């Protein structure tokens, strides 16, 4: 048990650094090839920060561990808002762009509802996965078109890329990309294998592992980035990134995983209790909109509420398990 716990922790470390290397190497290569910061930010960076969720869910789906694949996405989305946004707001109140409240959060809620409808029959098939994957392509195109029209948005993406850092050497770029891919894939393999072993030893189900340990581990890049940004007082685009990550998780991660192999929900959508986790995901997604609808700010008191929601949800999962 101890060995597999260490193995799991090593997997999380590989996921975190693998995602960082992949984003840094890929964005540097794209910039050296003359690709604009807008395109890099909406493609390379968006993919890189969600790479841990994507690879973990893909590996889980291929291995037939469907509840880890689904639980990873649902749990990560809850973690991104309730834990990451909550902790960041406690450290430093977050002032958001009005478009996050008017456009991005409603899109996130609509996509979450769509996922609920797709999996109501206890299976996420290839056709459903294809609709999700097409959705992320359209979402990226929409963001790209809007970003080109909004000079402020372009400046924010350029600023974010500067924080990531630029690697001038082409050979270092290639090495970082290769190391990043190896780290994410190897980390995902380690997390899934160790999680399955721990799950079996403790006698808990796949859903619990996916919603807690795996979800938290794959959200580490977002957590680390947001906490550092909060400490620096640079939180203007943090919530937009978290919302975008949640949309990407649902449409890209589950879309690709379902395309590779249909994802069944053992025991049924209602019987397994997954519908409760979906409702928690939608509720935590709605809370930021409720908190920011007037002054576009997530205050410290709001952050405490979000953190309490996450603690309450974890308590529910532990009692149920």
C-alpha cells in the first residue's frame, strides 16, 4: 500500500511538471515559428493545462475504468471552482472581466447540462463524444474570433505567455515538448494504476477515487498557478482560465475518451449516485455567477463559502464511500 501511495504521488508530480514542460516548450516553439500569442493561448496553453485530465481519462477509458474517467472530469471541475477559485479568492479578492459573467460562465453551465443529458442513459457513446469534440473546436474558433476583436483580451493572453516563459533554443523546445508528453503520459499511467490498486485495497469504488484523489491531482496545475497569481495580486484573468478549463475538460477530455472507447456508467446513472455529483458540479459552477453578477468580484467571504462547499462535498463522498 505504501509503495503504491508513493507511486501515485510520483504520478502527480510527473503530471504537474509534464504539463508545465509541454506548455512552455510548445508555446515557445509556436512563437518562434511566428504564431500569434492569441492562437497559442487558445490552443497550446489551453490543451497543455488540461493535458493531465485528458490523458488520465483517456488511459482510464482504454483500461475500462470508466468511472475514473468520468469522475476525474466531474471532480476536477468541482475542484477548480470550489477549491482553486475559493482558495485564490481568500488570498486575494478576484476582480473579473464582465464577459466572464455574461458569456463564459453561462456557456460552462450549458455544457454541464448537456453532459448531464448525454449520460442520462448511463453511457457516453462515440456519437455523443463526437458532438462534444466538435463543440470544443467551435468553442476554440469562437474564442479566437472574439479575442482578435478584443485588444484587451489579446494583451492578457500575451501577458500570460510572458509569465510562462520563452525558451529560445529550438533543441530545448523539442526536448521540453518530448519530456512534457512523456511526463503527462507516464504520470497518468502511474496515477491510474496506483489509484486502482488503492481502491481495491481499501474497498472503495472507482467513482470515489476519480472524484477525489485523481481529480485533485489533475487539478494541481490550475491550483498552483492560481495560488501563485493570487499571491502576486495578478488575478484578473484567473477565473476566466478556470472556467475555460472546465469547458475544455467536459468537451475535449470526455469527448476524446468517448471517441476512443464508449464510456459506460456501471450501476446506472441514477443508481450509482453520479447524478448527485453532476448537480454539485453545476451548483459550484453557478455560484461564481451568483457572487459576481453585481460587481464582478469574488470576495474573500465568497472564497470561504466556496471552500466550505468543497469540504462539505468531500465529507459527503467519504461518508458515502
